[in-house]
């Protein structure tokens, strides 16, 4: 690890030491020191701050003063000439003058100073003092937080807002310190929330919304009702001749590098700490405290109580998906005689253990459970493991449990996000390690899948990279505007990061307006209209004049879903080169593929349809080849093998053939 880190580091010092900046967990500079290969190795091995003193050799920070450091990370600047140690500083501070930093006597100010003061008071405040009461009387602290929050809401002037916000910060930080947390913990969660693509509408809880509305009844007329005619429900129009078409066709940006930084410690924690980490992250992200993170088969009947119509719908969908995926199953061995006496064969075997990720959030997704579970059962996978985030009461939706029962799943992991992926990749005390992970998810799930698939110690495969849901609709003058709008909205409601594209094929202005009007009208009737607005904001309409142009643009974009609202749609399938799944004609809504037609809805997104297929029976199979040679076969190809082995300098390869040929003489 040390060699890898310092391979890109450089120094112009005669003694070969590396300039090193030390910062705390909030990235505040503590001091400037030097490092050597030996000190960096000692720091990594011990997990503490270790540096190189120019006078005393290895310097274990705090060994004599008690101001030790826990090492969080080691980084390097863009030029490679300065290391950065990020640490948790303990004791009196970093500087030998007993100050927090070496850059002057000034103590930390603002929230940092308040945090330090509160931590000190919690340990040393005298009995009966106000601060001591805050830490010992939970009711008092809760009441003060509520009181100050209300006063901040009521504040009118800038001065009042500033004053009341400071009070609220004080009591909120007291609660944070009381629970053993730090500002760094809060900032880390802020970073997670900033990157998380939420599927919530963002509304306040009813009791708080009602309280605010009651207070501000006199100004209610100034608020904008959710159902007002929104100008933001119009997709921007572009021509196929636009000079910046590449920019126009770009999908919403994904902060992959930043997300990977957040995902890595989660994955590594589950990898090393198993169930304990999994339960902690479930409490943190899903807001539910569980005693066990797994429900094992056979699943209790009370967990599968469903409305008869819902059960019937699931059964029908499972059967149709089973029929289509069973037809894909390779049951025969391919055998070819490539030369006289040389028989080559290829046969399929199921992947023994598979992990299937079913997203949670605001939507119940039994459809994803069956789309992943049925092909696994058809392929003959011996062990099927489901993973899905629990609900607020700690349970899994009965629809998902029922599907798990129907496909013969071994267990359901009560976890979501990167932590669920890590559990299935490495295994924990309760979660079986799997060989391949399938299923869609948000950016954190995708990043975790990519991370574990690149970790050789995990020995795990994944189905495909995935991104936000998307649809591209090609519509000509024969289309039904209401159908086209409905298909666009069926994907737009998935999430604010979803993208929908309409390719308007030789449509008049009147025909195009008819579709746009339908989009507005239908969107306003949807419960998830706020999500739709977010999606429409980065969705577009492309106008083209010819069928060829339309399919060239579609293939260039490579959509997850491609819907053809055009004349003679089935005759145009030969023009499709890149798409996850195609929906042909006006009677083929994408929704049918999502649930019950039989095709799979776990499809490549974000342009990956150019090189990946959607989930299918083959996703759960591996293909093994075999070859059998007779004496005649060895004589026929042996000399060629020996010649090529000689060219490559692999003498033992050639000898393995030569020794056999010699024995035949």
C-alpha cells in the first residue's frame, strides 16, 4: 500500500522527505510536517498519525503529550509533491503550544468552537448547571429544540433570523454531542443527501404542514397551488440539424467519482464487520432498527397476505415471464468437429448462487422481484437471495415476499443501497455470499455493484451498470397524442433523474402541440407530478423529417426503452441497432413490459444498450467449453500447436504435445 501511494509522490529535498499537510476530519489545516516511506508505512499499519522528524526520526504524534491522532486517510495533491494526512486530533491540540493548530494562537470559532465547548461541558459541567441539565434531561433538550425551531420560523428581520438560527444551532449541536456524534458526522450525511437522488415529493409531514398553514392563513393566497398550469411541463424542442446535438443528447450528469468515495467506506465496513455494519446502515438510511437482517425461507404465511386480485396479477405475470425465459434456455450441447478427430463442445450450467436487488423507497416493486427471480428459477440457480430495503416497521412488502416464495428464494436480506450489495458480494454471518448480483437501483447501488465487481477478493459478477430510467418515443402523424403522452409520463414518474425523449417524425406544429397538451393534462392528474416536473426539465423533443433520421438518432442515444408510434412499426425493427427493449405499435405500452408481457424489464440504461443486453435467462448461466482429441486429432493439429508455442516462447506448452506425438511413434 505504501509503495503504491508513494509511487506518484515526488520530493526535491536532499533527504528524500515528503512535504505533508495535516488536516482534521473537517479539512481544517492543523500543521505542516514531513513524511518518509517508513513513517507512512507505520501510519498505515498503526492507523495513527506517524511522521518523520528531521531530528528524532520516526515521530508517533502524541506518544509523549497524549495528543494522539486517529488516521482517517492519506491523500496526495495534484502535482504529487505534497501528502495530506486527514486525522482525528485528540488531546490538547496539534501544536506543541497546546493550541488546535500551528497557524497561530487563535482557537477555532463558530460551530467548531461551540462543538469543542459542548464536549468539554458534557464531561466537566458542574451538577445543577444549565448545560448539565441539557445533557441529562432529554425532555428539556427536546423542548428547547422545538421552541427555537418555532421561533426561527416566526422570525421576520434578518437580525431575528440570525439570532434565532444561532439559538437553534446551539441546542441542535447539544443533541448531537449528547449522542456521541460530531459535526463531521453531520457533514458526511449532508454530502450523502446532496448526492442522493430522492424519489420523494419533498412535502412536509401533515402535522407540520397544517401548523404552518394555520399560522400563515392570511398569506395563503401568495402560495402557488401544486396544480397550477406549469410552464415547466414542456419538453424543450430541438431540430435534428442542431449544431450541438451531442450536448442535447447528453443524459443528466451522474456524480460517479463523488458517489464512489461515499460508497467505498460503506462497502468496506460491511465487508469487515458483517451483520453489525449492515444493521447500523439500515438504521441510518432506512430509519428502522432491526434485530436480524435476514428473513429465511420458508416464509410465514402472515408475511404474504395479499388482495386476491394482486395475487392473481402476480401469478399471471410470473407465468408469462416464465414462458418467455424458458424458451431462451439452452438445453442441448453444441458439438462441432473442427478437424478430423477434434471435437469441441459448449454447454450451459446455472450460476449456483445469485443475489437479486429489489429497490424500495416510495414504490412497491414486486415486478422487479419477479423479473429477477423467475429467470433465476428457470435457469436452475441453486441459491436465490433477495435484498430489499425494509419499510418503516421493519417488514418487507408482502408482494415481494410472495414472489420470493414463488421463485424458491432462500432468504430476503432486509437492507438496501450499497450495504445490501456488499452483503451479497462478500457474505456476512447471516447473508450468504453470492456469485453474481443482478438488479436495478440508484446511483449508490450502481456504484457499489461496480466497486465489488472490481474487487478480486469478492469474486463477484454483476449483470450490467445501470442508471436512471429512460424512454425514447418515435411518433409520426399516425400516432394517438394521448398514447404518446402516457408513454412519456410512464417513465418520467420514475424519478427526477429520469429522462424521456420524443422524436417527432415529420409532425406538424398542430400535431406536436397536441402531444404537448396531453403531457401537461395527464401530468397534472398524477400524484407524482412534482417528480415528473423534475424529469421533464431535462427531457427533450427532437424534430426529424425522415424515418432514417429518426432511427439514427435513436441508435445514437441507445435508449433503455424504445416505443414506436409509427406507421408499419413492426416492419421497422430491422432499423433498431441499440435499445434495451422495443415496444412496437400503439397497443404496446411500455408498462406491459414492466409487468406482464413476459419480456424482462431489467434493462441497460445510460447508453449501455450499445454493448449490454437486458437481463435474460442467459444472465444466470455460464457456458463451459470442452474439447476431446483422438490420436488422429492430435496428429492433425499438434504440429500447429507446437509451432505457435515456439513462437511465443512457451516451451512447456509445445512439449505437452510433442511428448504425446513421440509416444505414438
